[in-house]
């Protein structure tokens, strides 16, 4: 009797433990499909990319379907290439300019949306959504036509208005080329940032702002001490996403500048990677460049990710 | 709990389905012997689709039951597409290659050796030497000459006579003087007496060769850049002056994509004359068809012609093809005497000397230049080294000497890669 009750008590305990184990492990089981999917979709190609980056893999090897292992030679050759360092610096400056403009203008337009009458707000939002829905390739082509030297509508309008005597070449220098690319990227990136920030602004409690203004706080002060802290997590997420996107952006620069005009003097990391990997059919070196790019983006965004995690912990 | 597991299960199902569709898409169909795939450039699609159809019919009557799948490609990205098929399969059985693109691929072993079949191609004993050379590597024939083209001046006869130009220019100096006359009569904005895009390196190198310069030369096993030589610099300077005097195209514009094609600007009535392949006459616009003619670009010495780039295409059979003999037969049909005469009628230079005539195109080819036949030449082209140099010269960012010597060093280092 006693023995059986002890036995049943032990069974109950075991059952409870098992249940607790199951309960505790449930999250892990739930996450397994995601981890497997990521492993298949990302891990496998990443493994091949790393393998490729340690091989000599040119046209000859491509036909043989077999690379020759060269250890870290590809990395060494990239890191000793002055084009790589110039491109990296150019890309960092380009990224800072693009992210800065996107976030600054995005925040300004989102704040503007708050002050607008309902129908203007609807109009502006629809315009933004239309921009958002435009495929990048189409946008680049239209933008290219508009700014074309010979037949572009921009030069036409400027010369009709008497603002430029001669046709202006919008792609004459690297600075000018990358400025046009920046214009296109920022134009395309604004809708997402504006709409997300506008949604974030809706969370700022009205009574807080009202109380502040009753207390005599000016608009700037209220913005700095109330609005901005509430928006901070969203701003951080958007900034880190923008950094990742803009650092590796390829479609806009490649299409707008054009293959015929792409050269080491106007490379961004992505076009450098494409030219070295695909146009020179040096896939091993291309793979090494992309691994380095991955590391750089990881370093660039680690700061933001850390902050984001900290904010997450504070909220929790 | 139950709802959660249902959600989790459906997520797994969706992901599994996604993975499965992805793999099913990736497995490509294997080519069967009942069809061959041919990659030709769009030039054939717009210029001579009837010749392609004729070759296909001939091929089909020789090989009943085998169909030909012709896929048209663009110059800008056909090599990247071809590389992808070399790695992953599903590539063409016949591919058209630009003559400057051949060496790199022959050196890497991308094409089947056609030396044994060479004798069975029409006129193969008389193939154009320059073009045939681009399809030979280490003494073996990998490319069959398809057609060549030189670059000529296409011009508006009505504008020339209105400007009082009675005789076609016989030197670049005379041409520049005529340009002045054309500008006096045509004052509209954007008009070019002689339209040449600033970074049109084919035209600019013509000046370099006209002055006795060159691009690169192999000296005891190593490539040496020649653009920084005195003669090349004289040629580049002449090009710069000629451009300033005659053209209002963009200084950093290219001779085609992303820039508009010269004949499109011509069709708008904004061009007195332009340089380019002789088939440019195809697309000058209905309005100007009757008042358009061509002449050979003059050189700087009176009475000579400017050396023109001898462009051309070869046809090759990729090693990945599983129908190599069928592919070779199709090339035979396409480059037959009848086919080549058809190409000639469209304004191209046929692939053999015994077929040559006396068109402006063929006369222009009498003095021609070609790029260095180096394995890595195509990297110089794709790296836009020459275009970039011309942009620097014309915008005045660098002097001719500075730009030329930096490009020269660059070219040497690319060509000397292992």
C-alpha cells in the first residue's frame, strides 16, 4: 500500500517533470522548422560561398566543375588590392549619405504628415505608396531616360527655362554619377521609412505633448524629449536596415551608371564584386569579396543591433 | 496550445512546400537530340531573320525530325548567361561570339575543336584572315567566321549640299572644315555635324592607329601598353580636337547603351553625319532614308582612309553541347555561300575573300585594326579602361598624356594576368 503510493507519487513526479520538460522545450520545438529552413536556405549556400572563396575558380575551373584549393590567397589578393580599399571608403561615405538623407527626409515627411489636413495626407500617402510599388528596374530606367544627356526631359526643361546654356551631363564625374544614384535610392526608400515612422508617431500620447505645451515647452523641446525617445526603437531598426540595404545596393548603381560606364573609379562594393566575380570570371575572388562584405555589414550593424537588444530588454 | 501547434505545423508545411518547389524548378530539362539550341545576337533578329530561317529550313530538310531553337541574345550580358550555362547546363549547341571575346573562352577550353570539320565549311580555304584568326587557338580551329563589319560614315546628302559641300572630305582636316559649314547652316540645339559619342573607343582608336600608334604589343612574352607612346598620344590629341570641332554628343557618352544609339539621334534630324557599322543605314528613319548615303572615313593624311575597327562574329560549339555534330551541320548551313551572300546584301562583309565586293563597307575594311589577341583582352573591354580614359581626356580632367599613360599601365597589368 505504502509502497504503491510511493511508487505512484514517484510516477506523478516523473509525469510532472516530463510535462515540465515538454513545456519548457516547446519553444525549441516550435523554432526547429525555422532553424531548419534558415539552415537550408542560408547555411548551405553560405557553406559553398566560403568553400568557393578558398578556391581558384575561373572560366577553366567552371567548365571542369572543379576548383583548385588556394587557401586564403583570394582574401590576400583582395586585401592587397588598392581598388578594394578605395571602393570600401567610397561605399562607406555613400552609405552614410544615403542613410542620412533617407532617415532625415523620412522623419521630416512623417512629421509633416501629422500636420496636414486629411485629404492632403491621403494624397501624399497614396503618392508614397505608388513610389513604393514601382519596381526598381523600371524606376532606374525611367530615371535614366529623364536625366539622359541627349534626350532627357530634365535637360529639356532646364534649357527651355533658360537655366542651362548647354546640355548638362548628369553622369560626367563619379560624384555626379553617385549623386544621381543617391537621388534614386533615397526616392525609392522614403515611402517605407515615412509610413513606418508615421505609424510610430501615432503612438506618441497626445496628452503628454499637450501637457508639455501647457508647461511651456517649445515644439523642438517636446520633439526632443517626448517624440524622439518614443520613436527611438523604430528609428534604430530603420537605420540598421537602411545601412544593410544601402551598403550592398546593386541594382540602382549598376543600371543607372550602366555597365559601359562602370569602372574602378566609381565602384561601390556590389559593383566591384560583380565586375571582379562575373565580368572577369574570377568566382573565387568574387566569393572572397562577398564574405568580406558580409563581415563589414555585420560590424557596421552590430552597434545598432546591440542598442536594439538593450531597448528590448528595457521594455521587457 | 492546440492552436499553437496547428500554426507551427502549417508553417512547417508551407516551408516544406516552398523547398520542394524550389528544387523542382532547379532541375532543368535535359536537351534531347530532337532539337538544337542556337544563340545568335539580336543583330540577326533585326537585320537578317530571313537568312536564319533559310538555314533552319535547310538544316531541317537534311535532318528530318530535328528542330532548331534560335534564342536571340544581347551583347551586354550574353557572356554572363553563357558562363551560367557552362556551370549549370542547359546551354546552347551553337553560340555566336564577338571576335574580341573568343580568346578567353578558347584558352579556357569552352569550345569544341572543329579543326577536323574545317574543310567541309563553304569557302573555308578563303576565310578572311583577320576573322579566321580570332577563332584559332594553339593551331586549332574553334570558331567559324560568320561575318565582319567595318565602320563607315553615314551622312545626310541634303544637309551636305545645303551647306555647300561639293566634294566629300578626303582628310580629317577637310572634314573638320566641312563640319564648320554644316554648323553655319544648322543652328538648332543639340545638332552634331559629325556625331561621335565621346567615349566611342572604336572611333578614337582609329585615330591612334592612323597616327601609327597602338594599344598593346607582346614583347618577349609580356604585354606592353602602347597608348603612352608618342604616336598614340598624337592620335588621341587629334581625336580630342576633332571631337571638339565636330561633335556635340556627350563627352562621356558611350556609343550605344546606356546612351541612345547614334542612328536614333540621326533619325531625330539632329545629325549631319555619324560613324558606325555600315548597317546603321538600316535605322536612319523613314524621313531620311532617301537622303542618306555613306563614305569611308578619311585619315589625317590627304587621300588615305582612317583605319577602322574590323568587328566580326564567329560561331562556335560549346563543349557542353551534347549534339556537337548536329551543331556543326547547322553552322555549315548558316555560313553557306548563299547565306554569306545574303549577309553581304544586308551591308555586311562576308566571311571569305572570294565573296568580297566593292561596297563602301568592304573598301573601308582595306585599312583596319584589331584589338590585341590576348586571353585577357575582354577584361580590358569590360573594365571600360579605354572609355574611361577618353572621358578623362575630353572633359579635361586629365591631360592626354596623363590619361593615356595611366590607361596604358592598366591595360598592361590586365593583359599580363596569369
